[in-house]
């Protein structure tokens, strides 16, 4: 489904003709129109459409062409970092111009303007634009002609010229603004405020009320958060409440349409390209899915559909242009969580991949083509540019190290249905490598033995032999033969005199931590990193509470080390949780 904004359309759908470039580029193919107004057409992308021009014809008149990119529906979610752009201040929010070549990052100092074009000689170059009070949130007009930002401390709305890098307009809001969201037709900007209202501003060039507040929406819940979203038709405004709700309003009248319960700490709300569902990320590690309506033409009836647990603490999110994946920054676990939104996928509405980040990522945006993702990271004060790809995605390897012949299980997605077309590659697939066909495999897991001649380095999955696709790579260390028992010797000993430990322990996959159970139901985290100043010391003591009253019976850990399971003695229960949330 696509929403086309413009002017001069006919309100009778059949009087408009929407044509896409066909898949072979030799002609055009007509689209089915769902609804039409004088300023907006909602149409279904034809099956035979390809990438190219889209035009609207009304009577004898044909519009100018706009470029449309046809995206694969089942592209696996994986990413490779191609740029790390240093910022001069802590990033709070960011937005990309429609061409994806420039990012505007809100910071306490103002706005950082970053060249995000990988082909530019100034790639990752930052221009700092000081603004009194700094900026807390930014958004851009659909045509990229203006960027707007709000300052909570200065109680101002700023208009930023993205070409000349100036701030020609500073507009008093009259209260503390919390965020800003601009509608898909570039007509209105909506600003949630600390007063429990949402201001409506005119941002349409040529309008007699340009850059003026033209309305206000009163919220039944005054505890508004900053992030908001407008659906592709421009008819629905979604806002968040600090009391754990997603609020829906009619943009034309400001009428309240209903609320959906979310997690207790909602942080962001995004709407899929079809306009049928909304997704709310939560600071407690949860994504709430809300249905907005049954079809694009149906009345709005928001209700909760499902909650997806991610763990950690989520911040801002983004949905791929094809609507196949949701990306959410996980500030606590230092990841971008990727959720599968493809209804025909076996992993539908689950976290299918994670993209490692440095400390405290707080936001992620995608390019309009879906080829690149852009994340902002608080601790390192940087913007990260990621190249997205389709094909297999490798999530974890059951062991981080092992000798030749060691049995490994590789977990991920997109491994294909025919094991004869799959290879596990040890080394650089474009350089020196050894590849081997897995002994067994499914779409999400492969079993393989470390082949002779393999060297320490990257491991990836190849799908297809004639025209192969390669996954992301994970590091694996190839060890020499294990020495016989007589040649083993102790190199250190850790005294735990203050604890009554049980004979239960687990080692993290990276080998830098050991978890030991105690008789009183605690977990001891020992630092086993030889390069750490706290080597062989207890760095965390976690009380399992009522779950561990009788001691710890067993400990297990996922291959990626992000989650552990503990079975207490004499209790028919399993305590579970993410490792990183315990302050690793």
C-alpha cells in the first residue's frame, strides 16, 4: 500500500489512474486505487511493479513523475557498519533528509548536520549549528525543504534551512514542547506539550498561516510523552502517555478516538506503511502491537493485539519501507532489536536478529530505499551508518572457540530450504577461506564440524552456489589440539571464602565471565577476562529472591550469552532473564 500526496486529484477513485514502471522497465502497470481525495490517493502496489517512475493521470492531464523503489518482502535483517560519525554533543534525536544523504541530529548544543552519503568525500563530516537551549527532537518535511526542531528548555520551535544551514525562524511555543511529528502531506506539525495538549502548527509553504499555531488538541490524559506519529493517510495522530497508554486522535477535528494499553514506560510509536498497525516501544523491554483499523478505508478502532518481549530498555524505533521488519534501539543491551513483521514468516512477530551497537543507542532511522540504517549512540556521541542487506542472517555460534572437528550449531535465519545449496565459510569469502556443507540444517539452524585448514577469523553462511548470498560474519577461534591430561596444569585459583557455593557454574560464550550458584540462592559473576583489572574477582552478586530460597540447581545460557536460565532447588520453576540487565 502506498499513500500519494499532491493536488488536483479526483475524489472519485475511478477517475484517477496511477501507473508504476513495470518490473522489466519496458512499460507501465496500473495500480488499484483504494481511496481518493483532491489531495491524496491510497493505492496498492501492483504485483508486476518494479522500481521506477510513478505518475497520476486525471482526465487528459498527467502529473510529473516520482521515483518509487520496489523492495523485497522477505529480505533478512542484517547490517554491516560502514561509518561511525563523531558528534560534538550527546545525540537526543535524529532525522534524515528524504534522499538519505544528510542527517540532522538534535543535541544539547543545537543541531549536528552530518554527511551520511557513503559515496561523498565528506562522508561522516559534521557541521555543528548552535541553537540557544539546544534541541530535544527534530522532524523534516516530506520534500526535505525544511527541518523543524523543538527546545524544551527554551520553549521554542525552530525552522532550519537544510541547504544554507541556518535557523531563520525561532517561534515561541508558549509552554514546554516535548516532541514534534510532521504529517505525511507536509501540511501540519504536531507538538505534544507539558500542559497535556498537542499543538497543531501550519508548516505548508505558501500558506497564509505558515509557521503559526492553528489549533490545539486536548488529551484526556495530561501525562504526555514527546514522541508521536501520524498514519500514512494523515487522518490519525498517535501520542504516548506516561501512564502507559497509546492515545489516538482524529487530525481533522482533534477528537479523541480511544486508547490502547502499552508497557508502563512507552518511549516511541511508529506506524507500518499500510497504516493498519502501530508499534509502541517501551523502556521495560517490550513492544506493543496495536491494530488501528481492519483496512485503510475502514473506521478507526484501535485495540491491543500482542506484546513482544525483547528485554533491556527500548528507545526510538523505525519500520523498514517494505514493512517487513521493525528496528528498535535497545539502550540497556547496546543493540538494535529487529522484529520480523512478515505474516508468512515462521518467525513472525519475534526478534529475529540483533545488531550490536556501542554503549547506549537511543534511536534508529532507515533510508527511504531501506538500503541503510542510521543509529545514534549516547555514550560515544556518534551517529552510525549501517549497510542493510538481504540474504541469510547469522545470529550466534554455539561455541566461540574450538579445534578442528569440533561440532558447532549456527543459529540465525534465511538459511534456505535445501542444505545442498548451503555452505559454512571459515575465513573471508572474498579472500582466503575454507567452506564446508553443513551436516544438517533448517531455515534457522545449521550443524557443522570445524573443517581441516580452518583458521581463526570470521565465520559466515553462504546460501546459493551459482549466485551466492552471504550472511554477516561472527568471530570464531580455531584452537590447537587439546593436550592430554598429564600436560594440564592449574594457573590460578579463586578463593570464595565468604560464600557457600554449589557445584553449579556456567561460562559466558566469550569466556570473560563465569556464573556460579550459591547455597542461599544467589548468582556470583566472576570476571575471567585476563586483560581485566578485576580478573578472578566477584564483580556482581545477584539475589534470586523467592526463586532461589533453596539454592541453585542448574544454570544454562543461550549461545549469544544474552539470556540465562536458572533452576532453583526444590522449586518447580525456572528463573530467566537477560544477562546484560544485571549490570554486566
